[in-house]
C-alpha cells in the first residue's frame, strides 16, 4: 500500500490548490517544495519591480467565494510580495501547511508497475510512494544563465532574477549591467536605474511593451465589483484567455485607419496587454494587421524616448507584436531619458567575455560592479526534464520529450501511468490567466482520479494515439497564427539546442475546458483505465 494517494511536486499556485482539492476529496496528499516557502515562481522571483501582468481580480483563486470576498488586493496589478502574502493566507486559511513539505526537492520519480504506484525520491534522501503523481512544477521555474566565457572570473556580484537574494541587493552607487529585456528585465531595470550610479541595459532583441496604468484599487470599485464576482468568474472560464476581454469584434484591416488609431489609443490609455492586443480579431493571425498595431507601439516609443538614436535601437522589429509575451511597464522606455542609463545593443555587437571588472562586447568594454541576468527560463518542459522521471518500462520522460514535450490534452504524457502535469505542454497554460487554468486542471485531474479510484481502477494512462492526435491539433492551431514566427520561449528558441516546438494550446481557455469536460463525460475518452 502506498504512503500517499497523491504526491505533488511543487507548492506554487498549482501545488497549493492541489493539496486543498485532493484533501477535500478525502485523499491523502503531500506537496514537496524545493523552496523554503510556498509560492513557486512568486517565491523565487522576488527581484525589485516584480509584478503580475494579469490584474489581481483575475489572478486569484475562484474556488472559494468566501476567500474571494474577504481578500482585498491593494493594487490593480499585484506586486510580488502581495501575491506571496495571498498564497500564505490561503495556505493558513484552509489549513494546508501540514501537507506541504518545504525545503524538499524531488529529484526522481519511478513508476512501479507491479504495485501500480510511484516511488518519489527527494533530496533529503527519503523515498515516498504514491498512487498518483502530480507535477505542479510550473512553466517558468527552470531558470537559465547564459554561459559567458570568463563569468567565473568576475570580481563583482552577479545575480539571476529568478534566484534573487531574499534580503535584497543594494545597488546604490554601483555600475550595474542588466542582460535581458523581456518581461523581467523591463521590470527590474527602472528599479536599478533609480539607485545605481549607472545602469547598462544589454539588449539582444528590442521588445514591445504596453503601459500597466497600475493604481491602488478603490474600495468603492472593489465593493461593486465583488457584488457580481461569481458571474465574472463564469465569464472568465468561458473566455479565450481566462480573462473576459471586450474586443471590437472586427478585423483591423476592415477598419478606417483613423478609427484604428482612436481605438488603440483608448486601450493604450487604459493600460494592460490583453485588451490592447485583443482590440481586433486579425492582429495575431495577419501580418499586415499586426504591423499596424506594431507601428502604433513604435510611435509611442519614439514620442517617449528623447534621443532619436536610442529610440531607434528600442524599436521592436524582429517579430510580430504579441508573438512573444507582451511586456507591460509604466516606466521602462522613459527610463532611457535618464543620464545614468545606457542602452547597449548586443545583437550587432554580442557579448564576447566577462572579465574581473566588467563585460566585453564585440565593440566595447563596460566596467561593472554587478551583473544581473534577466535571461529567462527553460520554459514549459525544463523543470520536469530536470527531474529523473521514469515511466512504464523505465523510460525517461526527458527521452520521451527529446523532440519536444508531449501530452494528451495538455495533462497526461503517454507512457507515464498516473502522472498528471498541471498546465502541461499542450494546454493553454502560459497563454492564459494561469490561476484560472491551474484551477481547471487541478479540478479535472481530481475528478479523473476520483473516477478511477471509485471504479476500482489502479491506473490511468493516455493512449499514444490520443497524445499524437492532440499534439497534432495543438500544432495545427498554433501554425494558423503568427506565434511560431517569433524566436520565443514559447517555441524553446531561447535555449540553445532545444527542439523548436510550439507547445502552448492556442485554442482558447473556454473551448479547451469544454473539450476536457467532454473527454471526461465520455468516460475519459483517449485514456486507458486499468
Ligand atoms: P524572457 O522573456 O525569456 O526574456 C529573456 C531576455 O533575456 C530576452 O531579452 C532575451 O533576449 C535575453 N537573453 C536570453 N539569453 C540571452 C543571452 N544568451 N544573451 C543575451 N541575451 C539573452 O524571460 P523573462 O523576462 O524572465 O520572462 C519570461 C516570462 O515570465 C515572461 O514572458 C512572462 O510570461 C513571465 N513573466 C511575467 C511577468 C509579469 O507577470 N509581469 C514578469 C516577469 C516574467 P532574446 O529576446 O533575444 O532571446
């Protein structure tokens, strides 16, 4: 008999909710978390400026109407410490701490076919057995530091934003380099510029960013909004992104140019990426429509950055807007008007080496006291691939995913009985409001497990043919859009040698939920219950 019904890897939003959901269903469950606190990405990414780009009213659990009513967010977009406070509140409120084991990294998990259970090994040398194994490792948790020659000789301190020192870093009076201008780099750079003697921003690819227009939440607005929270959540579940967005419903290419400018400016002034990109129906599928929106955004950079040469370097041209995750910032572009900020283009003059006192590029040398890597993640599959997971017949998950991660329905990899991946490859995951997608997945997995257990089945397996068909569908939907045109982490292009496969499901949160529900209603079609 297994020690646990369910072992969960990770205690971020997904792991915390999994503990609650399985325990409430009467199963024994334990989450193993590598960090010394819960929160996952919100625990590790405690760099200055870290803030969610989904509004707090959306980026919060919906499973408890009481929690929803009682908790008050202070801002439209919550900062990292507030998200972490929220998760700790949830863990306390629902009594989840006894089933969460901190400071414990899962290093291996092996399927024991004879006993129909997983054997889970942790870095404290312990082994636990569980009937079901749930990966809640997150899509953006395996951080990557580029291998720069000479980094080990650097006499200053260097940091990756995803392993930020918990008691902070004081950059006052220092010369600091930031490598990376994605969502993270764009958030941290203005914070460093405000205190450093000089900030050098090393940019490989210029990125698009929309304003947040972040602001404190007005208590009267909050009261009125919360009065109808339930129906808002329902709309979110049925929406495309997991956030109800009102678009014009029209293609940009059919709209008079002046009207497009008016619509985009209105949304630009209101802030937020989803309503902006969602204004027109063709922006993410038609290159010409996309270019209209891209040029609108370039105009905003031109009018913000006073030095035309710097503005020119900041204009994004390498990919269709939205095909990489759209960044959000209220102060990134204006930061380049500060006398203590220099933009260095490392596309035309790549970094060649790091030495004791600074960083060398093909054209220049920059003396630095500190270096910050905002260089992203081995996304979607990286965290699971770093665990030695062995399925049926001892096959390694990293081998099964060698040509790109695969699952049936975004949740179960074929060949790995009783293993479920929350917001796995092939699910809307990073292309949605993650908290809502996490809830949908955890509840679907819980119901599947209860279905199997209730009927006396020991195993749930995805049919390889079902996995093939699902991944073909994921690919077909993706290639009908502009997304595959960007060298993004969505396709693994940021990791040298990673196979280029587009794995998030772009079919929409609402239709995806309906598909998952239909699979369940048909007796878990595409699965073998053994
Ligand atoms: P990212 O989007 O992958 O950006 C990494 C940056 O580092 C890019 O500018 C990339 O340049 C650069 N880079 C990577 N390797 C490099 C190398 N070897 N040499 C030079 N430059 C290199 O990573 P991220 O900014 O951490 O964001 C990842 C995701 O996390 C986001 O897309 C978002 O989904 C999430 N996130 C969300 C928030 C939020 O909610 N507001 C905040 C932070 C992160 P290239 O573009 O040329 O590859």
